C-alpha cells in the first residue's frame, strides 16, 4: 500500500515541520496580502498552497494569460520565507472554456449534465479538456518551475469526480481492451453468459449507467477500477509535464482518505510524496477515532514515509448537514494526531475565511471574526507546538504488532448491489476494529492484503470479500509462520473477477478457518442476536459448520442459530485463524479481543489505567522514538508513567498531566524502548 | 378472472407433478452439464426452462445464428427424461442490437434512458425491437417446435417493463383511438375541460411523464391499462408465431403475482396455461401468509385450472434490502403451499447458483456450497414429496364459501396521486382480510368483481374504489339473492373513467349499504381512533350518516367521530351489506369477523384448536378431495382429527403430528366430505 | 411591504363583502349552470372567478376562437347580480400549442422537461409562449373589458413556476446585465475569484442547474431574485394590455403567501389590489395559527389596504400527503379570520367539486354530496355572516404596537446550501414568534425590514440573515428613538450580495447588541441545551462574548456553553436591542417575552383569562373600530368583557359566549377605544 513514486520530499532550508494552508489571495485586496504575511509570520506559517482554483484568473480567455498577480504572490511569499506548494489550477475550468466547449462537462449516472457554477465540472477523459488543462500546466511549469520559493507541485485538487459520458465510455473501452485483450476474456470475467450480455466487440460496452435493475457486477467493479485509473492517468499526465520542467520539485496531489475516497484507489497512484485532506464528520459513528484511523491509513499509503496533511479544518466545515465547531483544545489535538501518525505538514483549508462564495462558512486559520479571536490564538499556539516538535521531522511511524487490512477492492466490491444485504458497511466495520483495539490500548497499523504480513503478530481483515489467489497465499503463509489471522463475515467470497469461490463459504478461507458455511443468515435492520458472552450481533450471522478441530470462542445464545458457533479459532502450529460471523460492534469486539490477543502475546504499550482514554502513537528515526500520548477525552488525565523525556505537553498541561483534549510527546533513545 | 386461452396444458407421459427450474447451462462448462443431469435425476427434476436469457448466445450478431449448444442441451435433457419449457429468449436484447439500434431502449418517466448492462432494456412498442425479437422467436419455433422433449413455450420473461418513450406515445395514441374513437369521447372521459387539457387530435397526447403537479388521473389510469395491454399484445405476437409452428405445444409466460404486478392486469392476458413467479418479502407486513394469498390469486387467474409455479426461490433472494434465508422446513412447506392452491408444477429460479453476474447471490437448487448441503437435501426431499403427491395432478382447487374481491383497476386507481391520503394500500388491506380469515380457519377464494358471486356466501371487497355499472349490478344481485357483502372505506367512489359517483359516498353503494358519507376523514400518519370493541382504526375514518334501517356493529369511541357509526350492516332479506369505515388491521378484523360470518353461516373447516396455526387448502378432482393442512408456525402441532387418509406428512412427522413448518395431505372420497 | 400599484379596488353597487369562488362551468352541462345560479344566490355568492383554466376551450386551435360559451356564462352571472373576476386563462397552455411548440415547456434544475398533462407547463420567458399568451389576453380584454358584470381582471394563476431552460438563461443574463452593468461588478458581487468562476461576458452565465457540489450562493440568490422579477415582469405585460383595454377595471393576480411563496417576492410585484390563496397544512407545526400569520402578511403586502382571499378551501385539499377535513365551525372561523386581518373578499377554490380531473378530491362550496350537506349549510351560513359584517368593508387593519419583520431575501438567503446547518427554518421561526405573542394576547403586525418602524414599540426580526446598509440604519434609528429591537441567531450576517460582514457576528448588529460571536455552535438534529429558566434550545447556539454593558437575560445551563449568555439585552437610552442565540420554540419564547415586553410597555388587548385561547384582530375605518375575538379552541369560551357592541357571533353563540371555533365581532367608536 504505497503510492509513493520516487520518495522525493519537499525541501526547506530549516528543518521544521510544515505549517500552512491553501492561500487564495485573489479573493482579497492587496492591502490584505500585507496583513496576511504579518499574521502568517505570527502563526509560524511556512508553506502555502496557491493557485488551486485560479485558472480563470490566470488564463483570462483562450490563450490570454495574466500571471502578474501570481508572480507577485510568489515573490511576496518567498521574500517572507514562506514556501510555495503550487497548484496546477486545473480543478475548475473557467466559464469561457465551458461556454466554448460544453462537451467537457461530465455527466451523472442518469445522463444529467453537471453544470458549471460550482467546480470539478470536467470530464477527466475529454481530449478537449485535457488539451486546455495540460497547456495551462505547461505554462505554470515553465513560469514557476525555477521559482526559488517553490518546494512542491500540487496537481489539480481532490481528483475524484466520476463521469459517465461518452468520452468516459470510450476511455473505459480502451482500459478494458488493455486489460483483457481478447473480448472473450472480458466475457468470461464479466459472466456475460447470464442475461444475454455477451459482447462481440469493445465498442459495444458502456459505463454502468442507470438500468432497469442491477448492472453486471464485474462491469461495475471494473468501472470503479477504471475510474480510479483514469484519474491516476490524468495525474500522470500533469506530473510528466511538471517533472520535465522542474526535475527537482516533488509532485503531489491531495487525496481524500478515508471516508470520501471510495472512488479512488490512491494506494496505486503515483506521487512523489503523499498528501491528504481529512475532515471529521461529527454526525458519523466513531467520528472521533476515525481521524487517527484515516491518518494511519494515509501513513500506510505513504509506505511509512512522512506525509502531508494538505487540508483539514480549524473548526467547522460547511458541507455537512450540521457543521459543528471544534471544542476547546481540539484544533491542536486533532492536528497533532495527524503528526503522531506520520504527518510532517499540517495545512488547513484555508488561510483566511472567505467573505463570499460557496465555502464562506468553512472555518479557516483567520476566521470572519479576524485575528482577534480564540481560533487564531489556537492557530498561533499550534504553530509554536509544531516548532517544538521540529525534531521529529523526517521520522517514520514505528511499526505496530497488530495490523488491520484495508482493501480498496473489497470495499468497493462488498458494497455492490444485488448482495445478501445492503447493510454491509466496510468502512464502519474497519473503524470498529480500530476503536476496539484502541480502547484496549493496542497500537495498530493499516495495511493492504498484499502487504508483507511478517512484521505482525496479529492481522485482522474485516469483510475481506474479494481475495485474489496471491492474497490467499499471503495470509496462509503468515499463519503457517505463526501469525494470528482474524477475519469476519462476508470474507473470502470472490476472486478478482467477483466470481464466487465455490464449495462453501468463506471460499478462500474454509481450510484455513476449518469451517464451512452453506448459507448466510443476514439480519433485518432491527434484528439482533445474543452471543453467549452477552454481546449482541447485528446485520449478519452465519450458520457455521465446523469441518475440523476448531475452538468455538463464542456461540449464539438466541435465535435460529442458538447453540451454534459464532466465533471460531483454528490453531495452525503457533499460528491461528479466527472467524467472526456477525457484526459485534466495538463493545462486542472489546469483549472478544483479549482472547484473540492472548494467542498472539500482543500487549498494550500504555499503562493499564490509560488504555481506554489515551491513544498511543509512536514515530522513530531509528535512533530515537517519540511517543505521542493523545487524550481522547474532554477531561484532564494523570499520566505519571512518562515513557521518556517530555518534549511537548499541549493545553498548558503540567508534568504528569495530560490536558483535556491534550497531547504529550515523549522522547527516548531506541535503546531504552520498552519493546 | 382468467387469462387462460385454450386450456391446453403441458403433457408428459408420466402423470407426475412437474418439478424443476430455470436452467442456464451456458454459464457452465460442459462437464458440469453431465453432473447437472445426474443431480437432476437425484432430485427428481423432470422439467427445465431453458433459453430465457440466451439471445446473445443464439444470435451472435445480426442474423448470425448458433443453435448448436442449445441443440445439445435439448438432446441431453430429453435423453434423460427431462422435459423442456423453452424460453423465447427475447427478454434481454444482445449488446450488438442495442449498439446498432439504441432507439430500442426504453425511457423512464423523466426521460432518462434505461441503459444496457442489465436486462429488460427494450421498448415493447419499438418496431425495430419487434422485428428482431419476432425473427428470433420464429427461428426458435422452426427449430425446436417439433423437438420431442418440448412440452411448453415460455414467452419472454416477467413481461412488465414500463416505457415512456416516443414509440410508447405513438402506441398509446393508437390504443386510445381504438378505445374512444372520436376524440371528444376521450375529452369527456379524461375530464379535459379542467386545466385546459382539451385535445383536438390524438397526436397531441403524451404518456403521463413528469409534470409540474398531478397529471390527469384518467390519463394515468388509461396509461396503466394501455401498458398492460401493450405487454399483452406483444405476448400475443410471440404466441401467434409459436402456435403456428407447433400447434400442440402450449404457451405460457411467467406472471409476477401479486406484489410486483401493479403494472400488469394479467387476468386479461391470453396464455394456454398460467404460470407465476413468486418471491416472499420477509421485511413486508404479513409476508408469511402473502404466499398463500398470491398462490390463491394465481389459481383465480387460472380460472381454477392447475397452474405452474414457474419461479420461486429455494432460500434467499438477492434483490431485497436484506435477503434472509429460509428456515428449516420452509423450502418444502412454501413450495407445497403453492401446490395446495393449485400448482401442478414447482419450479425454481434457478437450477445451479451462478458464480458471477447480477444474480449470483440468489439461492438455487444447487447452492454455491454444492450438492453436499442441507439445501440440496431439502431439494431432493421435495422431489420425493412431489412424487408422493402425484395423484393430485390435474385436480382443481375446491371452491370456498368466502371470496375476497381483487380488482386490478381499483388497485391502480385507488393509489393514484391527488387523493385524500397517500396511505391507502390496496394490497395490504386485501392481505389483512386474507390473514384475518385464515386466523379464524376460514378458506377464502380470490375473485374479480365481475366474477360470478353466486357460489359464495360471503364476499369481501376491500377498497373497491372503481365500480363499473356492471359490477354494481353484480353485487346488488348477489345480495338480493341472499349473499353477504362486505366492503370498506374508499369503495364505490368512481366509475370506469375515474369520475366520482355524485350524491354522497360511497356512490355506488349508498343504497345497498343504507348509509351516506358527505366527507371523508382520513387520519394523519401517527393518528389512530378507538372503536367501541377496543379495536384501533388507522389511515381512514368516515363520518357515516345512516340513511335507512342499519345495524351499527361498531361505533367510534374516541376522536371527533366518537359515538358515530364505524361499522354498519344493512339486511336485505336473507342477504346483507356491511361497511367498514376505517382500517382495522388483522386484529380488528378478527374481532369483527365472527359477527359478519354469523350472518352467512360460514364455518371453519378446521378443528377449533388448529384455526390460528394451520392453513387449510383443498383440491379436488370431483371424486376425491385432498386437504392440505399447512403448519404456519415453527412448532410441531398435534392434529389428531385427521380428515381422511394421510397421503403425505412432511418434515418426518408421525401420524397425528404436523411437523414445524410441515404439511400433511389427507385424501378422502368426495362422498365423505365434511361439507 | 406593498405590492399595490394604483390602489384601485373592485367596485360593486352594493357595499357588501365579496363572497364567491373559482367557477368552472365548462366542466358541467348547461342545466347544471341554472342550478349553480340558484345555489349561489342561496349562499349569498356575489362574485366568481372565471376562465382561469379555459384557454383550450377559448382558443380551440391556433387563432380559432370560441367565446360563445364564456359570453353566456358572463351574461348569466351578470343577469343574476353576480360580479365577474375574469381570469386571463394563460395558466395552462392547450395541447395544440405545446404540441406545435414544445420549446415553450419549462425544464427542471436537472434538465428534465416538464411535460404537459398537468398545468403550468410554460416557460415564462419563452417568446413563443408570450406571443400566444398575450394574444389571448388581448382577445379577452377586447371582448370583456366593457362587460357590465366585470369588476376585476385576474392575471394567470399562482404565478410561480420556476424554469431553468435556455430561454430562462437568456433572460437571466439580461436581468443581470441590467443590474450590474459591467461584468466586473457581477464578478465582485458573486465572489467569482473563488473556484475559478470569473466571467468575461454575460453570455457565459447559466442558471444554477445541478452541479458537482454547491453552486455559487450569490448566483443562487440572484437567480431567486430574477425568478421573482421574471414572473412579475410577465404580470406587468398582461396588466398593460388589460389596463389599456379597460382603464377602470382593477387588475390582480392571486399570490401564494406564505408557505408556498419562497419563489415569489410578491411585495415587489405590481397589482391594483392584492389577492391571495391560502391553504392550511394540518401536518405542519403550528398550522392553526399559521393562518392568521399568513393573513396578516397578506395585509402587510397590501400596505394595510383591504385585500381579497382569492382561494381557500371549504374543507380538505387533495395535494398534501394526508388531507384532513375541517372540523365543525372551522370553515366559518377560518374564513372570517382572514376578514379580521383585512380581507374584504372570501373566495374558495372552487364552487362545485369536480367529478373528474386532478383536483376532484379538493373540497368545494358544493361537495360531491351535493347541496344537501353540512358543508353547504356552512357555506350558506358564512354568506349570511359576511352580509352581517358588510359594515366593515373598506376598513383597514389597525396598527399593532409589535411587529415581526418578514424579509423575503433573508428567507431565501438564510436557507441556502453550504450553510452552518440545514436545520434553519426561517418561516417556522417567524411562526413561533407569532404564536408565542398570540399566546400572550399580543397583536402583531408583519412588516419588511425597510418598513417605517416608528409606529412600533417592539420589533422582532427573527433570522434577519441578510442586512443591507439601509436596513441596518433603519433599525439603529428605531432603537435610538426608543424602540425595542429583538433579533435571533443567524441574523446580521451578510450584505445584499451575501458577503459576510467581517469582524465577528452578528456583523451588522454587533455594536447595537453589544456582543460579538467568533464562532457559531449549531446543534445536531437530536441535540438540545438547557437554559437557566428551564427552556430548551435547539438547532443553534452561540458562544456569545459581551463587548459592552449588556444584560444577560438567559444563560446556558448545560453543554459546552454552560454559564455563558444565551439571551442578551443592551439598553440604548429608552430603547434596547436584544439577542436570542438559540431556537427557543414557542414555550421558550413565552417564558422570555414578558421580560422583553416589559421594556416596551406593550400590553395585551385581551382580558387576562382569554389570552391563550382567543386571537384578537382589529379593523378600523378611522371612526369606528371592529374587534374580532377568534376562538382558537374547540371549546366554548365565556367572554363577559365585551369591548363594544356585538355585531356578529358565529356558531350560534349567545351573548357572553364564544362558540367552539367561533368568532365574535364587536364595534365601537374610536373615541371609546381602549388604547
């Protein structure tokens, strides 16, 4: 799971962590720019992303250019020691372009055209769009590639807009032909013998638009793969221009891990360094701990390298149904949690809150209230805290002994239509494991199923629905070598073509788990079943038959399956493979996990008293280790057991205290490491 | 209510009940075909439906044919004594056809085009589609019409796709002109004087597409009638070709009674024998007893003749939001319940569960787990049970003494928009009556409102909203002759053109019922009212004025209508007419029904102790009667009072016991009949 | 807030209040017309609106006219002393027109075309539609402009259909160019520097159709303004023709205040006299008192002049999800409540309930049950009551001492997307203030924010989100002069371009209120907070900082803001300005209002015992005053304290009694006025 290409990172003369924001000075008069610089310095800002949405102001009409203002911005920043992450400005085509070429507009699944007036209104596959966009990139590359303030290129913005247009259909066909070569391979993979879908020729194929009932599922799965690849391919095209013009400037594009990214398999995209946008969703289950989950996932995508938090919010956003503000301490705690999981840059959208436009109610580093505000004070404090932490720059996340498998294809494929239940939620199940382990004080890594599993003692793969043969082997070898593997309901079901592995479920894992399921028994929305430890199962159950010598860790204690196995564990030498046949939720998992962990001898890195209230994350440069103790609660916590020298304690905490929503960072030599 | 044309039935040399499935061998390698035959024999399968979705594999490109594989399948089946129900393969046009002729694609109400990639993507009225489809039918008829294994033709599949395209508009106009002749007749019928909708010419008329507010209701009603007729007309076209090529082979098409069929008035379609697809919906109210309701309705559509259960599922389906599996005993109990209500064939979709494609999670006779499974054991057992019941083949349902009127036009018309409440649910109300009567142990027939009522003692017509003059007379004559008639809220309101019958509600029945309602009083979603027997009324109430000598069976005991009549009964000589002004739900109806049944002297055919737990169904060949006692519960029941000789007891029940979800079949001579 | 042009009113020889309905005789045979006249006389009907939806019957095909039947209707009415409000018949184009010119059909936001078969299927900006419609208006003006029965013209019907077509785009561009002149002004106003939206030319601009995410908010706001203006402009075009042909006949169009009118800023439309359609929505919060709210708003739009209630219902409508009937007494009480708030005409949709068509289940003056019905008896009684009240004709509403600001732009702008919360409901908040004040027995006027505030002691401006500089001054001057101003959360935020007023919220009012808010704290859907008087706050809270000497009337007593100010009041000499930072709901407002009212010395005009059960409204002609005491409850009330001579007591109430849902009207000389 790594989208890192050349492992090249932005460079600054100093060795500080990066701190900054999207900076959109074009929204403001020039006198404000001067105030901006003053306040950036006050806040410790040392990097800004500029030009992200500037196309219309750079190319005023077809091939008529106005770079003067941007020259000024770049010079102003550089003069003041603020580095530049330069956007390629292709994310929002200007009105003159969509007016002259409405054929660049994308279409939704039902054929509705996406109108200008917002952003992202382009077909990534339109030759016309591509011609204009890449010309713009070339211009920017030529003009700014050697600017002394430039430290990174920022391609487009949150690449991810789907498109079902005829241009997309044409590109999909090319993608498919490249993959399958002979059309009969595609017919086999898609199972077109059913419902009279056999294709004679690639030109007969369409995107999965709106049909009378379910569209072919492998067509849908390949469409998702194609969509991600088409975005990645566009990224490559911009990158090639930028690389050529400025070989030493690293290129990134801001991903949207985790909740918003189902459309993008970014682990397979190529960037010089990984950057990510992350926004909390206060209305969502387990929102608080989803932050560290996603940060950890970003670290995984970065292959353990440091990465950039390219966007997050200082407080409320404006695109959820209710946009709550952050609580006292939360701005700094949330930002530094990303750092704890490997971020070397903390950036916000955006520097100064807009007065007008669609995102004017999105919080920023300078709020509508102005710099005389609690929020800006926190911004300044965060800048100081980041300076204090400068010593960790370039360090990597320390490997954990437990990993959760995050598999993009299983996410996409397991939630398709026409399935046993629409209640499967891949991301939620993964979050529940994350939170349950965190509640027990266990550090966890996120990895792909193809990842080398050998560093881990315990690997959990929730809803690993799609299992390639290579993944099957990888997991089997892990267990054979003494690893402990845990998986759940609706895992091991299909191969890479979404073809069911026959002979009983969970196809790929029946032997490994020593069980066989003839039929699934999903539960209705308001149904639940009791397990013999009092836990409740929802969404799914299985009628598990034991086909070999298997430990039954939990039985069903109510319903049709009363007395049958709910959780099983099969030993393989020193290794083991466990199966959980229902959704246990965080509480149920916490009740079960001690038994699973016992086998693997995994232990918490935290004192017992802190395990449910403190999150632990560790970075290391090989010589030193930094432990981040993150207060997950709104109350002060005693932390007498310091694991090293205190580097930072946020929220004005004294030694031995962790402030409400505070973070303490401890440093020690690796030689002193507790494990 | 009979769609039977020539009363011709499939013929096999033996006299067994039919047992089988949709068989899609094109999804599998040839070696699997051999295993299929072996397992079919083990299961007692004697018929398969083939070719349903084979167009793309039969006509590989325009007029290029490949029948070889289908020849092989037919020969293989026949050689092994398995009869063939041959699909006409027109249900899913191949990609080459929709690519060359996108004008065959149907459009949704809002103009969205239904895309290929699924199935049913054709305009039934497209001349282009028709040309290609009927050429295919002709080819199949010519090639297989004389195949010795062929016992039936199976037209298309679940005909029912609506289409709002311009082709549909043209066909709608022809249908309307044929109905109304002069445009002024249409203007009168549609009430076009309102909202300036007067038409000068048929070419001005459009389907009821998306408008600013409600589309003309008679336009909507005629559109529903047209849609059903257009599907039926297409069925006729295929049938004509098949009849000509093979005059002795009966033709059917698989209906979708009851829940999914609002688009199809199949009682007016012409087939040689009726076949039906039925799927349970575990999330829906009264799902369990909806099965026998729909089976009974299918029997009614078949005019009492035996019919085929063409598709149902061995266990879970894959198209509901949660697809639960069947419980132990349920596969056999559910299948035989259809037999109890007149089915001579029990077929499933499909024989072998697909590995790929949109329906791979739909259960089948051979599950993903393979023949070594509980499910396949049940399949084999069901085959044996059907052999045991072979003696009933060709027998008909024995008439009940109570009938529920099922009126397709009232269903469609009562649930249109712009009505007093959107909470009217025709199908649910009918099901509630069915279940309430079943809970009292009363056998019920389903009939149309035009049906001869004289065989019945009690006729219930829930929500008989649309009442033609002929229906009014039919009911009046029934009551005059001593029959007992019961109807409900929102009945008798309009004539065949959806014009209100003026002078007070329920227009058609004010005299018969001896009541008059000036205004309806529908209830808000969370409102309910109490009746004086403690029952609760929901959805609807009426402010009933008594206009003649009427018995008030129930009064409202709360709300605005406290003290006013809720349920009335007017005597007419030995007959009577009762009105129920609110939705009572099953419990309320069970509290009321004894008083309604008392008048008609209808009695249960079951011992008192079994009335709420056992469903009774009776078939007869005129000489013998077979009573089916169906255990509605998940527990074993004592049935000491056997009504004849035990022919079959499923679930391994001993004499005097009805297994959990079991069925017992008793035979006796008609001369011994208890009534 | 006044859309009155020339202050010209319909004239009849007698001085009675107007009573009548939409009359659609074209739906009925001629013999029914005779019965209609007889029943109209019985009911006291003296005006009918005709021709509203008659286009297809008047212009039978392109330029082929048939006025004969309408001549007959006019003559019949006039002969029988019934005046005519003549519709211009343009609201529903005939089928021949939309068939010949489908380019007149409007499109929805996503491009879906609105189909004929309903009504309102025209683009208000289509030159083709306009040509045909205005030709029709000219014909009607020429033919009926001098008809002796004609007393008013009725333009179109409920003008309000939005349209996103290319014709609309063209008209929008013209409207914008007229407003902004140079395109750079528009770029500034719309903030197009963000998201690369800068326009070079007006021809690049589109309606706010469906985009990938939020469309530019000022574009949306201007679109709402344009839409209202485009409708108003069309109204002007029809009006010009009618004025020219019949200079003495006043022109109106029926508005849809309040709930349905978000699309129409009717206070800025030009009519000779205001007329309104009003329908209750029994499922909606505070439905009962919304009636008087909307009536009062209509009076405000009429500038205090008498107005016409052009449509309401005698009982149930047919377009809500559940359409409940009116309760005993309600028809008369509801009708006369409109009169109490300034209506001189009480008209219904429609005279005789249709037998067919989309609105056949909409109640009318003659129901389906016929004239022999309770409903028609009420209709006759209402006619008599209106005769009894004839003396009030022409009188105006007496000014109250409290006003609620109703600002169309704040309504539209505050509920746009991309905001802090989607739960803001402008109309509901205003209704809650209305009801809270009514519950305390306080009479209230509705006014615009531009209105002269000096007549009022207390002015409440809930959610006054958009505040122009002139409005800011208006309010400041009001307070300076001793007025008491109250506003709520999400007020004072933006200027007329939806640009945020910077420096802290509530931008426009920070000085006036003496507070400053750095960040909002909206609440999740199921969250609420407690205040120190036990009231509950929902939807919104603010973290209020006091920046000057301010009284804290309420503090938060739970949650993050515990102990901080929830309600503040700042004194300015004799005046004051209060801020409520959360939604208090009716109960919370009633708990708070006594303290707000105390400052202003506003007192109830009702005896203490009646304040929560009786609504008080007052009309005056300068010499006399009429007090309407309206029983809000379903129970009889004692009203011993009569404020003058009893003119009318509905519901058969004796002196000293107010019937359940009854109204009593008292007259006195102004010299005897109690205040």
